[in-house]
């Protein structure tokens, strides 16, 4: 059988002919991840118009975004196991199909808040399939020497979705209406269906001791579940602040005195900063001797300080703190998934399903608590809450990451 000709290439499933290169594999996972996260980012970016059109407030916007992650939280462990069975290519294509169909339905049927809430919630299934599938896709299709960069690019799908959301404000939302942004996003997502290059579905997983496991059969994460749960708790706390930023930054900026279109531009700039930071961290993680868990600890600490800056409500401080908030809040998922994949080579999809539950739990509770707190007090108190949860995330990750790194050093060939 024809072998890959380079470190970043993967065989087409079941074929001995063409190969898919690094760029094609990473681009496909990036685009599907972006499509799977469009629903909540469009709700967040177009919140001013949605609130006016549907007669709702910050609490309802927070609940709508939380519904997306709540559905994902309930289903991510199961979808992680299913992706190990059906393969990453099928998982990504299913995620693109779900995302596209629900986005179109949201644009055409989401004309009341209950309908919008349900449809955005259902779209969370696309993310629950897409995240484990994308990680397994990189683990099988990309050389370990380039997985940090690959995951950094792939996880840029979330800030890319935020960038598109910011772009949608002046180009679609303020011209032909917010619902058309969902329809157009859905059509783009459906166009990705046949653009996902296949990787070898039957390729067995390689464990740390060099043994091979049959596809989808009895694979367990290398790291004990209790430590994966500890990591999930840390990312839950971090995601509370990150999703509050993605959900309420435009509304908070308008409250601080910025014009809506300017707030959209700031969201776009922040998203670009987040993408650049994510790529830089991913590439650095491939070369650095520092553990990704240690890097996550530092990133969460910086995010906490950035949220303190946003809490002042000053337009000047918003401009100063915004790049640091986006650079950290949008960058850490790439490092987190790299750490998960590297620590669990036997079953990266199943491990992602477990740890992703924490991230999604934070993504559920963050916007909801933030929205309720803002309506009761002010945006300043909302950003202070984000600062506290990010600081706590840093402390928990420092402990959990150290335990995992020490365990890896003690048992370099696999489980004890």
C-alpha cells in the first residue's frame, strides 16, 4: 500500500492512491469547526438587533447561547465514543450537515425567542460531533511534530466564527436583516460536506507502549478519568469568562459608548488577535519544552487580569484590555486540545469527549450567569465575575496539570 510521502500527509480511507496534504486536512477541520460554532456567535454579534426584533434582553441572549453548549455538554461523551467508531471524516461531515441545516432553519423559522432558543440549542449537536471528530482527524492525519500548529489552526474556527459574526453586523445585519446571516452561514456550511478529505478510518490507534488497538474497540484514555475531570473543571471555569466575552462584548461595548458598527469592528479585531494568538501558541507548543498544561495556567491568569480591565467600563481601558482578553480567551482551547491529544494517544476522541464536557458546562453557565448579573447590576460586575472564574481556572489547572505531567514522567510507556 502506498505510504504517506511526508510528515503532514494522510492516506485516503481505503485507497492506495492520492494523499491529502497538511493544508487540506487542517483547512477542512478549521472550516467545519467554524461552521459548527456559527449559531451562538451570530446570536452574540447580532444581539442588539435580535433584542429589538424579538423584544428580549441580556438574560434571554445568555440563555440562547447557553442552550447551544448545554446540548453539547449532554451529548459530548457519547459523540466522542461514536466518533472513535465511525471515524473522523464521517464525524466532520455529519457536523457540517447538522450545522448547515440548523442555521438555515434558524434564519427562516427563528422569528420568536422560544423558536430561536430551541434551534440554537439543537445546533449544539454539530459542535458535539465536530470537536471530537476534528481532534481525531488531526491525531490520525497529521504528524505529532506538527499537531500543535494543526490544532492551533483548527481551533481558530471559534474566533473565525466570531470574526464572521462581527463582519455580519455591518454587511448583513444592518442591511438586509439578522436572519439572513444565519441563512447564508447555513448555505456555506452545507457547501463543506464534500470538501472534507478522508483519512484512514481503519488505521489503529498507537498507545504509548507501541501496541495497537483495533478501531473503535475498547479504547480508553491513557490519563485516569479523575484527572480528566479535574482538567474539565478548570476549563469549565475558564470557559465561563471566554463565552461571556464572545457573547456580551458587543453589547458591553455599546454600553460603554461605542457605536454598534464600531463595536462590530472591535469584535472583528479581537477575533483576529485571538486567531493570531492561537496560531502562535500552537506553533510554540510544538517547539517548546514547557508542558501545554503549564502554558494554560499562565494564559488563564492573564485572561483574569484582562477582564479586570474590561470591568472598569472606561472606553480607553476597553481598547487596552480588549486585545489581551481576546488573545487569551480565544487562544486557550487550542492548547487544551493539544494537551488532551498528547496525553491520550490511545483514544484522543474519547478523551476529548470527557474533557469537552467541562468546557461546555462553563460555556452554558457563563453567559447565563453573566446575563442575569448584568441585568441585576452592571457590566462591570459581570466582567469581575469573569476575572474571578479565570483566576480560579488558573489555580485548578496548575494542580491538575502538574499531576498529569508527573504521571506521564512516572509511566512513560502507558498506564501503570
